C-alpha cells in the first residue's frame, strides 16, 4: 500500500509570523489526518513553522536547495542548513524554477543526489507545458525529466523520492487536468520508473498530482489508481481550503 502524501507549496507567500500562526491553526484542523502531510514555506519562514508544528505530525519541507554543500555561494541554502532547521523533505525541479530561473535537468539531478546524501526526502517535480502537450511531446518530456532527474539515483534511495506530476498549464490557472488525463500521465511515469528500477520500486513510488488542486476536485483525483497524493499551491494557503484537501477521505 502506498502512503498518500499531501503537500502544500506556499511559494513566495507567508512571512515568519503569518506562517507560524497559519501552521498552528492548520495543525488543529488536520489532527485526525491519516496521510503524510507536508508544508513547504519560504526559507525565512521555515524556523517559525517548525516551532509552531513541534507537537504535530505535519512535516516541514523546503521549496528549493543549493547544489553545493557550503562555501562562497551567495544567496544559496545548503542541505545541512535545511536539516538543522528541521526540514525533512525538499521540493526540487518545480516548473517555476525550471522556467523562471533556468534550472536544467542536470542541475536538478545534482540537487536530488545531494539532498538524498543528507537524508532529506525529495519531491521531484515533472510536467509539460501546454505547447509541449499540444505538440505531442508529453511522454518525451516526462521521460527526459524522470531519466535525467534521477540519473545515478540508486533503487534503494527511491523510497525517499516522491514524484510530483504538475502539468505547467494547470498551475495557478484554475485549469485542472481531468482525473483520467492525470492518471494516464502518472501511469506513464510509473512505467518509466519500472523500466529504470523494476516493478517493486515502481509499485511503491508515491506520485502526486499538482495543478489547481482544490477541495472540489481532490476526491475525484485521489480516486484514480496511480494518483497517490497532491502538491497544492494556491489552495494550501488557507485552512478553509487546505484542511479539506488533507482530509479528503474523511
Ligand atoms: P496551484 O495549486 O496554485 O495550481 O499550484 C500548483 C503548484 O505549483 C504546486 O507546486
């Protein structure tokens, strides 16, 4: 059985004080959750959120990480800093990092391996743009992002990896992939993982869907065979919306 993981990517929202207040309220609202719950605040907000969630099972993630261990890398945050701050998992390869900041598969792969070597779990984001989808390139793009993003990652390390399928055209647009479209992309990803690592790794892999997940569509998405969780942006910023997503099965 795959353990469902619902994660909130706060993106560039929530100051340290607002994040702490929000996290405390969220913890109360999802106390009975039976799934793995993660919130990923901006770097400066991580400390106050970790503190606010001290007595909660909600994990704190990061939205990005350096590909270097330490040294003269102005503005960067290392895996050791994240670990020490209480982070357990890091989102890597988000489409906003790829598109706005030019992150390549090779660069993302270096971060994935560095995170794993510091005992951080990874949410590796993959997904196609509308142009790529309409140009018939969906599978080619997903395959490249999976194969290159996971290059030299061992089968044993795969239990520390979650893949998030986030079609770029569905992010922040209100357009959600239909459950069937999302499920078939997830099935394709699982099959690629099987080719790389074999059936048992592929069967255990958690694949999250991301892109305009809301309380109103989460149940239909989560009912699909290959959808094992959600990576939520906008709707992770209010308790009114995020709590029912986390409690989708209650
Ligand atoms: P939205 O839920 O706002 O579409 O964002 C999805 C996302 O990018 C999560 O990482």
